[in-house]
């Protein structure tokens, strides 16, 4: 009887302790406000955002929640009020997001370059050629059955860049997609690279995701066309306009932007990938744009990703000029 009483008392004590621990955990976690960031797969797949999340949450009582999708869908989530900010790489859509009243406080945080990658055998013989010539060679080889092209086909920022590249060489992607050699993946960057590998094909890839998948031996594709302003890839963050979307966590979004553009945030971006890939996957843009150490690249960024001479025109800075000083 005494043993039964002891067992019952011990069990009750464990229940009470567990309950108290659960309550304490809930109390601790419930004090952390949620910040939902709708972002592109090109950033998410590299796991850079995991490192940023860990560092930011150590210093702020905020629970970062990243939702990854192609840029078109990522922006749509924010337009529908399902995110507090966007982190994307499609300047034309970003401008529309601001002008339509959905976003404010745009800030360019990083850049890298796209590359046309393909099989080592390089049947279209594009290695070392500039992007316009490389694309024309792929089309010619594709039409005679010697090459294939895999498109993201998902309305992402990378897909937008591809369409622009076809347009710049006088070709219409809506017509190309009807041709047998042109394959649409309808998927994120990582999946598109794997499909390209399976078909021994070519594709347009952001360097961050390409380097990660190549280093991990998921793909054997080679960088073939990597030079030129046409391949510039600029990443920006924009807060959701809390006047249009009153439930948006605007203050949390501003805190996250301040972290990203701080010396520490920019150093995280600069260092990410160096020890693994012997090069940065992304280049920090804040000091780079201020210091103008590489005038040609700075001019490319301004030409490609500034709006009327501003990374964020004054009417969209929402009383936060300190972000642009």
C-alpha cells in the first residue's frame, strides 16, 4: 500500500512538473512576436537564411518564419496579407509592389550573378561565350536535336530573367516553349537543376544554388556562360505597407532590415559559403553601393535595380530615411 501511494505521488509530481515546464515554455515562446518573410527559392535553397535567422533571433524576441516560393508567388502572398515582408530578386515586380501600395522601405541587400550551366560535353559549344551568343547557339543546337534547355517555368525572378534574355536576342519565349527541345520544369531552382542534369541540358541558374548543388555532388553541370551585365542578380527586401495591410508586423520588418544592412548582417552575407565553396555565394551590397569601389558593377546595379535613381524612391521610404543615409 505504501509502495502504491509512493508511485501515485511520484506520478502526480511528474505531471505537475511537466505541466509547469510546458507552461513556462509556452510563456517564453509566446513572448516572441512572429515575422513572416515571403522569399525566393534561390535564397532559401542555399540555407543562407538559416544562418541569418539564428543570428537575428539571438538578439531579438522575434520568431522569423520564411516561406519559400518563386518570386511571383512570394509577392502574391504579401499582397494577400499573408506575409510581413518580401525578400526577392525581380526589380520590375518590386517596383509594381511599391507603386500598387503594397510595399514600402525597399532596400537592396545583396547581389550575385546568374550563369548558364550545362553538361561538360557542351554540345552547343557555348563555353566562354557571352550570354546573347550562348543562347542563340543553344537554340540552333536545340532545333537540330543536339541540345535541350530547361526553364524554371514558374514565374520566379530567375524565370523573369530568362524571359528578358530571350527578348534581348530577339526571341519570344512563348514561341520557344512550344518547341520540343525547350522543357519547362515548373519548379524551384534546386529541382530545375536536377531536371537539367537528367536531360543533359542547359539552364539559367543563380550561382548560390548552383554552387551548393554542385559542391554536394547533386549535379555535374558546369558553368559555361558567366560573364556580362545581362547576368546580374540583385536581391532586395521590402516591408509590407501597414497602411494597406494593418495587421502586418511593420516594426519587426524594419528591425530585420536594420539587421540585414548592419555591418554584422552584411558580413554574414559576405562570409557565407567561403569556407565550403572557396567563394561567397552572395555579395553584400550596402557598403559596396556607397563606396563605389567597382564603378562598372555599381552602375550595372543602379541601371538594373534602381527606380528613378533611387533604390527606394522617397515617397516609399515611409519616414525611414535612416535606412538610406
